[in-house]
């Protein structure tokens, strides 16, 4: 086989390899498609704030082992003329215990674990809220751009018509300039929305800790399911409120730890020592050669006599309990009030959306169609035509804005009741 024939035979293999490389490259470059559900799952898994909270919970669990923090064992040796002029030695070991502190400390550590778990839930709630906010904003700007692009298509036809009329002498340059200006204004609005959309996508990428780009799988901008039960008691499910209540328990546990320092510590010890010389034992003189053989034990109490510092700490701890209770009560009232306000706004936005769907939007479609026909037929001037188109655009824009306000309110309510 000649060199040329070998080259020809190898060409299909080369083509296949190139096709495989290009296919893999295209797949690698294709943005990942995400739904809101998958975005939430990814965010709760990858978000670094979430990971930090998980590590904090792990750390607080590990600290439970410090509940019984027993002091170091003390070992002492004494050497020299302890009993007589002879050289003797004494060895003793002692241990101090704080039995009244251990229980209070253990309780505090358990409350810290519970607090870290609630902080984890609060972080999860905040991340979910932020993802929902940005996701809704992406859909809002995308929907707004769809509407603006449709309006832009109408304005482009208006520009072509105005240009043709100007060229044929049917109108002056003012009509053409007006048409071009309005059309360019729409293009600028579209560019602004695209920039805002990129900002929200960047927020999502940060929340989800994504390296590459992503695509929104479902771009339908529809009303979110509303909160049906208008009960302010639902806010007790909010992780932030639960965490504030837990802060009260932690403060109370700290107060008990401070109070426990007023109780005595207990010390127990054992000693063994030598005695060199003669000793009367049962009426007989016995000589001891200095080997350690005499032993006993000791028991003692460490009493807090100077309690000024401890008393000040206890008073401060009591004040902190009052502070945390006040903060928790205020936060609860604040969120209950916000819940009521959001529910009232939700009712208002529901009525606004109902008005737009039943009346305003159909009217906008009708007047836009009729205006286009009337302008083409010469029944209305370009000024009237532009005014009608802008009126229709305002109605559609206000509807999308009302829908965005409605969804934002639903997301706020979901956050308040931790759903």
C-alpha cells in the first residue's frame, strides 16, 4: 500500500476523533440547566456559609467532651529532715474536683450544641431566601425583556413605515426621528434589563458556589403559590426566632455556670512517707531504715471567701439573660408585625393581578392591534400611534411589575414562616 493510500484509509479515523473531541468540547461548554428545586439543593450542599455552619455544629458537639474538665492531678515530693535530723522523704498525690460546676458546664455545652444546630437552620433559611429572591428576579427581568422585545418589533415596523413615508414625501422628518428615538429607547431598556439579569445570575453562582455558567431550565414567570393560613403564630417556625429563644437558654445556662463557682471545690489526697530512727511499737523499740511505709489520706474544701468578682459575674449573667429575653420578645413581635404587613400586601397584589388579567391586559392587546391598523391606514397620526403603544407598554410593564411584587411578597412570607 502506497503512502497516499494509507493516508486516505486513515482519514475516517481522524474525522471520528475530531468529531468526538468537538462533541465533548461542546458538552463541556454547554451551561448547566437548573430548576429552582435543583438550585436550592445545590446551594444547600455547596454554599460555603452552609459548610461553615455545619463545621460549627460539629465543633460544638466535640466540645461536649469538655463538660467534665477535671483539674490536673498534683504530685509532690518532699525530701530532707522531715521528722528528725535524719534524711526522710514524703510523696503525696492530690486531686481537686468541682462537682457543682460540672453539671452546669455540661448543661451549657448542650445548649451551645442546640444553638449551633439552630444557627445551621437559620443559615439554611437565609440561603434558601436569597436563592429564591435572585431566581424570581431572573425570571422577572427575562419576562420583562420578552415583552420589551415584542414592543421593539412593533417600533421597528413603525420606524420602517415612518422612513418610507419620509422618503415618499408623505411625512416630515419629525415622524421618522420620533420613531427612531422611541425604538432606540426600547433597545436601551432591554440592555439595562440584560445587565440586571446578569447581576442576579452572578448572585446565584456565588450562592451555589458554581464555577461555570448555568441556564434557567424553566423560564415561565408565573404567580407563586400563596400562604393560605394568615396566622401570626406561624412565625414561631422561623429559625431566627427559634435561635433568639435558644440564646435565652444559653444565657441562663451561663448564669448557672457563674453561680456554680460560689460552691466549694473538693480536694482528696494520698501520701506515703519514710521515718528514719527508732520508734516505740507495742512496747518494743523498732528501728526504721528510711523506706517509705507510713501512709494516709487527706480531704479538703476550697471555699470561696472573696466572692466580689464571682458576684459581679453572676449579676452580669443575670442582666444578659434579661437582654436576650428582651431581644427575643422584640424579634418575635417584629416578625409577627412584618407577617401581617406582608399578608395585607399579598391581598392587595392579588386584587391588582386579577384586575390586570381580566381587564387591563385584554384592553392593552386590543388597543395595540387597533392602533397598528389605524396607523397603517392613515386614520391616526404618528403622535397618537406612539401614545397608544406607550400606553399598552405601560399596562404590560405594570402587570409584570405587579406579578414581581406578588412573588416577592410570597417569598418574604415563606421566609417568615420558614417554608
